[in-house]
C-alpha cells in the first residue's frame, strides 16, 4: 500500500465582492492547508483554483463566467490536471447551471459549505459522490472550521454574523447567504484573542447585518442576559493588543443605543460608520422594503453624531430602482446633502433573478440610470474631496498596513478610513503612528510622521 505523503500543491483563490468573501477565502485557505495546499500567485502555478464569487449585481456574475472561460483553456493546457472550484454566492444561486454550462468546473461549493472542501476533493479523486454542496448550515460551518487562523497583516476580518432576513426587494443576499445567524460570544472572542496573539492590531467585525448581531451574555456579566454588538465591542476592546475596532456592514433598523453609546465610550472603536441608505425617497424606500424612512435615517445620523461628533459616514446607494422618478432621485441627492458622506458606493439598479423588484413595473431606462449615477457620484465625490481637504493640518493616528510600491512610502488608514500615504515611512509597516495631514485628494491623504517616537500606545 502506498504510504501517505503530504506534498505541496498550489492553491489560487480569486475573490470577488464583499468582505464576507474576503474572510471566507482566508478560511478556505485554512481548511485546505492540512491537505498540502499553499497559496500561489497565479492560476498558472496552481493545482486548484477557487473562484469565490459574488452574485449581487449582474456584472459581478458575468465576470465569473468569463473567468471560467479562461480557466477552461488553462485546464486544457495542463492536460486536465488543474482542478477548478466555484464558491460563494453564484455557486449558491446557480450551482447546477454552472456545472451544466461549464464542464471544466470540478466542484461547486456554497458560502455555508466550504468546510466540506476536503471531503469534496477526496470524492473528486475517487470519482464518487457529489461535488456540489450548497447546504445552509452556518453553525455547522463555524464549528467545523480550524480554530487557528493564519494572518499576516495588522488588520483582520472576523466574521461575527452572517446572512440576512431583511429581504430588501432588490437583493439576493437572503437567498444566497441564508437567514441571519450570529456566532456565539465565546467563539468570536477566542478568534479575536488568537488574532491579537498573531500581532493583529485592528479587528474588523463583519457580517451582512453585523449590527443585528446578538448573543447570550457570558456568565460573568450579571447585568445582561443578552449582548448586542455594543457589548461585544466593549469586550473585544479589552483584549491586549487590539488598538482599533471596526464593524461592517450595518442596517439602519439595527442601529441600537448600545452601539451608539459604544461610539461615545470605546476609544478603540473607529469613528466610522458604513450605514447603507440606498435611497432618500420614502416611496422608493418602501418599495425596496427597507423598513425605514429618510427621516428615520437622518435621526440616526444625528444621534450618532451627538455621541461621536467627528464620526465619518459612508453609505451605499442604488439609482434607477423600478418606479424611481426625478423627484425620488432628487430626494436622494437631498439626503446626501443633509448628511455629508465621507465615502460611498453607488450602483445602478440591476434586476436579480428571483427577487421581487426584478418583476416590478416601470423599470427605469438604462440611459436615465447612467445620468443619475453620474450626477450622484459627482455630488458624493465633491463631499469626499471637501472632507479630505478639511483634514489638512489635522493630526491623526494611522495604522500602517503595507509599504507602497514606490520606494519608502508607507500606506495606512486613518481612524476615518481615509487611505494615507507617507514618504520615508516603510519602517512603519505594522504600526500605529501619529501623522499630520499635509495633502488631500478625493480618495486619499498625504501625511507626515509627527515623530517616529510618537508611536501610539493607546
Ligand atoms: N442592484 C444594484 N445594487 C444592488 N445592491 C444590492 N443589490 C443590488 C441590485 N440588485 C447594492 C446595495 C447594497 C450593496 C452591497 O450592493 O447598495 O448595499
Ligand atoms: Fe440585502 Fe437588504 Fe439584507 Fe442588505 S439588508 S443584505 S441590502 S436584503
């Protein structure tokens, strides 16, 4: 009988879409490591390529099929030895169709099933059993994932919550990621400690509706039986080495007082809030099933600003939702003027199969969507530029995450999530330091290290 020899195999994972996918790709690497897979820089050097896909808009899905075409050719060149797996939300939504349309694909695995990749690879080698896994069992997945994570940066994502029950009428997430699920306090805190031990200084709690996170309070907390995200953040802030905490992404309906209070009280909690609003028109918000009005959103912004006056807001917008009139679009522009966003992601509405909005009357003409998107983006760009310009002369703590391609430059993020470059700072990589802002563009700041000795300890 042949002796079992673990040999190294190349693994290339291409990640599309949101932070959840970035996290999942990292965890897939952890899952595949014991099988001898280690990351390589290109599909050409790989034995296994995983496309971790996004289904949120049509364009994102199309990209997957064109990438699969390229991989099919590469597989042919390797004499069929390259294995191809499709993971993520397109796998979940269109798994069977992918297998049918692209025979070069060996495995299809949904976002709640990737802990089963080792079994699937074994079945593939034996040519037995199913190579399509799209069950929904977030709990089982988290229990099955390796407890150790290997990270090499100063900032790491930590999945606290998954899935969504909000059913916005335009969105595929409730169908691809399943119902809302909160990981338990102990599992999250254990993972946060492990990250801190490995030198991670910034923890980004992630989830499709991360501010809907809730969990049973640990026994030592006599005050509460149930924790909300604010409690979890306070707890993680006490782990030694955690210098900055962020969370993303949030829903206005779940912006509870405890979280707003945490923005006032927790020094490590970054003054940055990504709170998608999608539209400023009540009529459209209702048709989107967002379960809040524009005024509700503005009230939340006011409350958060009262708790943390310097907080920076970011949002997502959709233009051209079915039935959106000029007046509805104007209401969105007005909301943007009222809030003043530091960052934003804006999209043309893209009808998604199986969602209620795809079947609605009065779909908006593509040309009008283009015009509205350009108009909205120019207002958002003006706001981003104004906020960055107003930073000039200010001092802030930057977490330097990497050295730039240009010699000696260091790149990092301000507490407000502005990207910051400093010259002669490559030695700062992996550290938090105080800078003075000396220049600004729409998308980034230029800074000067105040003193190398000013490295933050707080
Ligand atoms: N069309 C356009 N944008 C969408 N988003 C979600 N679904 C769609 C869609 N069908 C956007 C929303 C969401 C972000 C992640 O993607 O703005 O907040
Ligand atoms: Fe999609 Fe709405 Fe859920 Fe966000 S809250 S994931 S937009 S359904």
